């Protein structure tokens, strides 16, 4: 997940591997291997290109003028191929609450609906994508001097491959009758919307409730991946209630996916995976365990500290939690911690650490709401400390009677040696944050520096670098990148539609005239972002509402960084709060815990998080007190 990004099965229920027509199986394997190989190569090329740019700038003081332009072209191809891989793996972000509690037959039909919806959107946008690429052929890139169609063609190619992947998935289903019924139902629904088009146009902006309220809500609740839900709602609105050509959606997608700052996304994702590969994450955990493990609730403090150190580097909250929990949970269980308590603490720590740089949610805020990345990085640390202290109080209260008499005591020398060993690993997050905050390097540049640093430390200091796992890490990076960037692209198109409809103007009028001025606006924003976080997650919610709400906050005198911290933390609480928060179920899955066991233990943590959020909202100093003055 974004900023907090929960990943869950999004594919239809397939027949067992090895069944279905042999030609389909062979084509699926061939196509999957080719796409994954191309995507892995693109990730590697991005790393090499951007690293070369950093070396040329800082060592030889001779920047490569065409470097960023080529990286941007390759990035769009990487994002689209990554989205195809995520579709093939069932790794797109979606809400699974309804599917989880549905019967087997209903669950299968909902999964089929999700697959058909994905294919329908890709099919409709495919032609518009080719038209858009043809129009871009007349544009020449400034540095390389080549046709912009080379970049824009990534969108229709990706959409076409996505269609093929979903078709092959559907062809392997047991319930082919169900596929036919759902396709017919979707065609019938589209026909009804088409027939009602004149009526819908006549009611003005009330039709927004139908498309971006009812249709979008139903799609998300039925388990259609969030990116495709955004796209389908926007497509339906543009096609049936406006005279705007559908190709405009592709153009807005391209705009959202092409922010230069987003180039850092795959690099930070790869960096997070590299931390685990080189053993640096384990070194951090061992040092914290030696330092705090003897205290009552010590391992809980270790978990909070570890999340603080590694959070945000991988770009996926699920990856952050998965890097930490398996190493700590066995010892915590041995000390008597109940599984539900472990899942609750892990989930709460995910919400706590949403503002810790280099979180992709922070980067997304900077890209979509025109806020300084360095200011966001500087402002994100103290709010996370406030939230961590609030959680620490709950840990202290619950662990006050814990028996630690049988816990192994580490001597001063052992603790000191553990810290020395972990020092290169612990230094990495601080190097990344300091470089951006001090203006030494951009977020993209510092991500390449982090990769080079991690690779060298892993090879020279920890002497752990499993080369055979590297291709898999590159593919995993592409998959997560595609899932995140496609959401940003679709959310950008949806935000454009809401703006063009006049909704943005109406929302500005309403939010600007709330009782209580800035205070009333902040209270409503907290409630709104908690709800959005539980339904949409951080990145799509920020892309959708950030451009609308941040200007209002500015007019009311609220500092951009202060508002960003409040919004991000509110979304984090929603993301990790049951019963809807996807992040909570991710934490339960990582800890192999029944979600029902964690509901009661997490209540105290949620209260602590809400208290911390209110403190941050009331006192802007926690967000802006350490911003650079220059």
C-alpha cells in the first residue's frame, strides 16, 4: 500500500494450474514471462539511468541533459507493464470486506465481476489510447528530439496486454456460465445508462451522485480494484452525461502518471526490498531488541521503533510490516502476547508511521498538491513521534504486569556491538531524509543514492547479497509500481471530471464557509480523510481530493505541511481501522491472525492515535516547527 498500500487478491477464481486448453496455458506462460522480463529490464534501466545522472552531476559536475526525459519515457512503459503484471498476479488494491464474508458462489461471481470490469475499461479505452498516441506523434521531445508517441504508446499497449491477460484468466474459470451472465448484466447496465443519457444530462450535477457516489461505491464494495473503479465511474460519466470525447480520460491518465517526482516511486520500492535482501533490516531489529528487549513490553517498543526506521522506504506498508513482524512475533508470543494484540499493534504502528519520509504518500502530496517535498520530509518526523508516543503509552499500560524474569539479559558490550553492527543500516533512513530536507538531492536522486549505498553495504559490510533473487525483486518492484501509478492516473482523470463538472467549485464554496472557519474546516477534513482512508487508501484519496482541498486550506491560513500531516495521519487511521480498513486485514494476514481477534485490542490503540492526531491538528508547531527557514 500507499503511502499505505494494502495488496490483496484481485483476480477471478481460476481452475487449478495445468488445466484449461494447452494453447492458453502455453500463451499465458509465454506472455507472462515476456512481460515480467521486459518490466524487470525497465526497472534495472531506470536505476542505471538515474544513478548515472546522479554520478554525472555530483562527481563530474556535468549533468546529462536527456537523462530525466528518457527515464520519464521508460517510466510510463514500466508503469503500464507493471499494471499488467499486477493484474496477472491479482495484486491490484481493492476492498475485500464484502468478498471475505460472502459465500463461495457469491465470492466467485464477485471475482468474475472484478475481472470483467477490468477488461471492459481496458477495451473501451484502448481505441482512445491509440488515438491519443497518434496525436502525440506530432509532438517532439525537447531533449532527445524524438516523437512523443514513443512514450504515449505505452498506454494502449498496456491496455491491450491487460485485456489479453484477463481474457486468459476468464478462459480458465470453472464457472463459464457465470462469466456469460455477468457480461450480459454489464452490457445491459451500459445500455440502460445510454438510454437514460438525455435524462441524466438534464439533471445537471445531481448525476455526480449517481456516477461518483452510487456506481463508484458499488464497484468498490463488489471488489473491483480501486484504479478500475475510478476509471469506470469516470468513463460512465464522460460517456453518458457529457459531450466530451473519451480520449480526454487517456490524456488525464497520462498527465497523472507522468509527474517527474513519481520517478522515485519504483526506486524506493526496490530499495525497501533490497534492505531485506542484504540483511540490513534484520540488523536494525537485532540492535533494537538488544537495547529494549529486556524492558516490560520491550518487544512492542522494538516493533514501534523498527516501523519508525524502515517505514516508507519500500513504498508499501505491507512490505514494511512483512519485513518486521515475522522476526518479532515468535518472541512476543513466547512472552505471552495474544495473537489479536500483535495484529492490533502492528496495524496501529502502520497508521503511526504514514508521515515518515520517504513515504510515497508524501511524494504523492508533493506531486499533486504542489507542496515542497523537502518541507514534507522535514515536517513528517515529529508528527510520527507524537503518534508513536501515544501508542507507547498504551503499550506501557498493557505491559505493566509483564513478567520479564526469564528474558535473556544482554550485557553492555553485547548491546554496544549490536548497535555498531547495525549502524550502517540505521544510518540509511537518516541519510535519505537529511539529503532531501537539506536540499542536497531531490527525492529521485536520493533514492538512487540509497540503492547504491545499500548494495555496497550489503556486499562489503554484511556480505549478504543473493543475486539469484534479484530478478524476482525487480519484477515485484514493477508490479507494485504499476498498481500504485495506475491508481494515480485514474484518480487524476476522475479529479479532472469532478473539476470540470463544477463540483470542485461547489466543494470549495461549502468547505470555505463552514462554521468555525479554519477549525471547522480541519475537523471536517479529519472526518472526511478517515472515511476516505478506510475506503480508498491514502494515495488515491490524496490524488482525488488533494487538489481540491489544499487550496481551501491555504485560503483559510492553514500551512500546507500542517494540513498534509493531518490529512495523511487521518487517512492512516482509516486505512488501519476495522471493519473497512484494508491495512488492518493486511496486518492480520501477515501475522496469521483471525481479524476478529484483533478488533477489541485495537480500540485502545485507535483512541491513542486519534488523541495524537488531535494534538497535531491543534498545535501546528509539531508539523512546521522544524521546517527549513531559508
